[in-house]
C-alpha cells in the first residue's frame, strides 16, 4: 500500500529523501497455475499498491504472471471497482498502454490511535488517502468514557459512508500502548484509573462497539508499519524505528519484516536504561523515556510558566521556549544516541528511522542533535547505522492501524508487505 496523506503529514512523493530512495524492495510474485485465482488477484493489487499506476505489461513483468492471466485478472478487478483505468500512454510503437491504478472507493478501513493523551480516528480509502479524521484530547484516557466515544465515532462514520460505501469497509485497526496505565509517577496517572485499564481487553471492547472486524497492534509497531509501507522503510532492509511522542518508543524491522517479539513489544526503546545500576540498595537507572520523551520537554516549558502547546503553534524553537527546547534536544539526542549505539551492537541494522508526533521543524533539530551525539559513543567493532528522518508524522499510528485490515483483506497473505523479494 502506498498511502497518501493530508496535511500536516507530507506525501513521500513530495519528500526529497523519499524521491531519492530506490524502488521498493517488496516484489509480489504470482503463479499462472490453476486454482489460484484469488491469490493472483491479490498479487496484482499488491504490485499496483507498491509501484503506483502500471500498464498490464509492467504488472506481468513484476508479478511473473502471463500477459493473458493479467488481462483476465485486471478485467475482474475493474469490474469489482478495485482498479481504475488511467489515460492511455502514447508515444511508443504499437497500441498505447493504459495504466491501472487502485480505485480510492474500492475499499475503506478505519484506523484508531488510542494514546495516553489523545485519540485519533481516520477513515482511509483503498489508496491509503485519509478521507475523514477526528481527534479527542484528554488529560488521561478513561475506558468508561473513551470506549463509548469510539462507538459513537464509528457509528457516525457508518452513517456518513451511506449504505453502498459502508459495505466496502474492511475493518478497524486499533493502535495503542501495551501498558496504557503504566509509568504512573511520570505521568501523574491515577492508580485507580490504571487498575481499570488492566481489566480492559481493548480489542474485544472496541469490537463490542464496532460494526466491522477489529484488529489491535502496539502503537509504535503500527506507526512502524506505516513507515515500512509508505515511507523510508521501503528502501531499508533492517532498521530500528524510533517514535517520539508523550513517551518515546520504537519497533524493529529485520529483513524487511516487522519483528513483534514474544510479547509483541520488540523495539521497546523507552524502557532502555541510561546507565549502570549503582548497587542492590540503590534505585534502578532512569529509562530512556524519562529523558527523550515529549512529556519531558513539555514539563520543562510548564515549569517555566510557558504554554506547553508551543510546538503545535510553531514556537518551540523561538522566543522564551528556545533555550528550554535546546536543553531538551541536547539531553534527548545524547540519550537516543546511547540507545542507538546499544541497538547497533546487538542487531547490526542498516538504519535507524526517527519520527514523532512533533513538528517537522522540531524533528529536524532532534536529528541534528542525534548526529552530533552519536560520535560521543565508541563505535569500535561495530558499524554505525544510517540515520533517517521518518516521513509519516503524527498520523503514523492511526494510519498504520488502518493499513492492517486492508492488507488482511487484499494482500496475498497478511504479512506479504513485510517480506523481501528473493
């Protein structure tokens, strides 16, 4: 899938780094043998998702299907409203070729990010474009109010889609932290509220309010899926993904496959210790999230009596906010550099992709701080990974959630977009 995004997130097609990236590594392969009709249809759709509008001849070359098979499949997909024809391409010998593209109205999916301080709901079409969005800010997420609100917003989407389009919704993907009520001291999260969250099966609870099937994934893993499918991850085989939000977190991709780990929490960077334990009777070392999270930055602003919404208002690197922001950037950059150094020693990844729910200006300064901090650690005996900015931004978690039902319904298998061509 090659999602298009609306502001404030930039489309990879308009991102210079994305323009410079090589062609996608993911290459769907079909078969011309009988009995594989649905599989081959999904292989064709996957080729168009990954490469954009393609003439039938190019689809046949990419999928290793015969021209006749592609012709038959394309006709069925056009009839089903999943593909649309573009303008004929002229100027070559023979008949002009007609590129085929995904039909935006061919299918829909809903992505929901349940965060520690806000919820986002996106309606995404078959191309990955965001058709509708809504958000809800809160001091703390309360399941007793949040879950009914999710039900109301899904019901509103169902009404706005109408009878014909609502039947094309493939499902709901929820992206949420694995421990919503965790780190109570840092967040000031009420203990009683945290205890209520421990009793909530979020996937089942959302399913009880949803007219469509519900899938659930850790929020930073979902954000990584969006980057892997639509951003820098298309051209990096193995990478550590870092997402800077209320708490910093991450995910891990090895050999172009998202690796969730035994408990679904691989790449949990926020929990990494920042120094050695001092002894059995001393407090444990601070974790990365206690230094390199946006919460730390906002707490610094608040302590100085400044507006904590400065980044959203373009003030973070200006006026009274700038010295405090620079102080956070130095600390966050140094702490993240230590985490990257440790990860590189253990995993030998090709790159590290850093994104977040912050402005692109602040992300750029964080990347500068990281570049400055990495040489302060010893790289003897280990190769430093390439450092790349993410291209999705604050929509990454909800968008990644929305991609899950679309791929479950239309990819040759649910993990095809995570696999590398051989």
